[in-house]
């Protein structure tokens, strides 16, 4: 179906019947209705992201100016950025960070007392529409702050995915329309077909699905095949932390890293496991070191009091964050040594110690305090940590039977894959 009615003149684009109906409803809502919120749901392969981008352009709005595209995480925002749409996080759009700091006579920061987020009093006057992608991951509490500005909000999400961790999301239970028709380009995509089968309650049997998707059993994998999978995957998705730890150890061994090297070595893949909004990942401060951010480390060195220090680059950015203090205990002893919000003190002699190390603090001047970060290896991650991301080649160790929402778990894991998928049972 070609659609160009009621909107700014533009070359015709072929839309599915679902998409054409949704486009008409969005235009009607934006131009004529007083309601603030429009909820657009769409299953995998229905072209939801394409449709939203198309309608926003036809309405005469410009992404990054009159229309703000946001996602719940930096990783999810990076998916939009890579497709050519300027995007940021919900936090970055509506909150400012306030820090109480102490500086010395040379202007050096010597103490960071606390950090808090404050809702902005207003947003730019020329902002006419806020598009929230991956809305299923946004908590109701965060949405209330977003809606408080009175700006029209177009929320987009997949209702078949897992709900947000540690919060509730009720907004996707009230869609105006749900896209269900698979777009022509995805009709032969085995990954989309597998996702559709799982969402409908079907069973994925062992076998080959098209040219780039396989379901197999762990016991059938030869050592060489297993090695190829674990080293070739962009990400390995699992259900439990026990499996995650086991596979991360296995991948490190396959990469030739000695078990004696408990701390990360140069270039290893890490995931942040603690929200730290005080640490921007890029010069503009659009993205921060928060729970679920995956990247690579360098210049790793062990310090005092169970601390380490490293440089980190998120896998969706080119900027590197230097000299991050981290809790080394999870790597060396299998548990974190330091509590949430604990501070590391950089001393005048270059040592990094915990804030409770009174002897060292008395002996040397403290040049800076910094929150202790938490990282873990990220060759394998849980499905919740992978949500909002997409990868070319995904290996899923199917542990969906361990969860009451197993169908949503497996559907979410499958839809992280863009090109290749292997499910291992």
C-alpha cells in the first residue's frame, strides 16, 4: 500500500496495511487531538522503527531538534544513532546532575560529596514531540517525570519482551495500535519467523532455520564447534548468573588467558553492573557509565584495598574514559569487596585506596575522591542485560524453562540477533 495522505508531500513509500493505519492514527493524534500520549506497539519484523522515522519526517519534524528520540539506556539509544537518527537517553533529556564538590586552591577536585538528579524545569521551546523507543524498558516512575512537561509523547515498544528490572511498566498494556504484520523485507527472515513462533506459544525444534539460524543441543556440540561458537559470537545470552560465570571463564580459557590472570587483561569485554551517573562516557555527556553498558578495557592495574584501576570504552562510542577505580574483589575472590556508593581516594603518591583506609589517608594528601565502579566479564550476559541491544551474531543458551515468563525471555533473547542466531539447549 502506498501512503501519502494528510502529511507533508514526499515520495511515496510502500507501507503494510498495519503501518498505513498506524500512520493515519499518529497524524490524527498529533495534529488534531489533545491527548498527550500515543502508544505504538509492534512485534519483531513489523517495521515499527521505520514507520516512526517515516511519520516524524512527514509531519515536518526534525530529529534532534523539534523531535527528540530517546531510549531508556545508552545502548538502546546507540541502535537509533547507528541507523542515522540522533538520539539520547530519557535521563539525559529531562534531568540535570547536581554535585556538591570541594576543590583546593589549584582548582583540583578533592571531594565529591554527593550526586543527585534534578528534573529540568523546562525543555527547549521548539521541542514538539518526544519519541520513546524501547518503551517496555522504561519504568512508570520515569514516565511520570517525562509526561510532566506536557509535550506530546509517542511511545514505541514490543509488548512481548521482558518488563523492566526493578520496576513496573504499564503503558504498553494500553496501545492505540499494535503492528502485527511482518514487512515484506522480513518475510523470509528465519530469526523473525522464530520469534513469531515463540511469541505465539509454539516450540522451536532442533534443526536449521534458513541460512543463518540453528537450534541444537549442548551435548551435540563437538569441542571445536563449541569453540567456534563461543569465540565467534558477538554476545552469548544466558538465563542465570551461574551459567554466565561458567561461560565467561570458558571463553577466557579459549582465548588463551591464563586462569592466573584473574583481573581483566588488555582488550577484554566488560559489562558495568552498577549505575554511576557521575561518569560520562563521551565528551558531550550524553551517555553515562550505568548498569548494562558493555565495552572493552585497557591499562588495567591493581591497587590497594581490593581496588583496581582501568580505562574503558563503551562498544558504541569512540571516546575512552580513563583511570576508573573498580572493585577488584569480584574478579579475585568472586564477590564485591566494597558497598554501593563507596569511594576510592587517589593519594598524592599515586596510590588508590578505599575511603576507610585511615592510615594511608593520614600519611598522604588526598587529591581526589571517586565512586568505585563495578565491572564483570561480558562475553556472556543475562537476557535482561542484553535487552535494548542488538548484535549481528548471537548465541543463546536457552534457559527459558527456569523462568515463569520463559516465553518472553526466549523471545527477547532471539530478537537481539540481527543476522545470525544459534540457540543451544
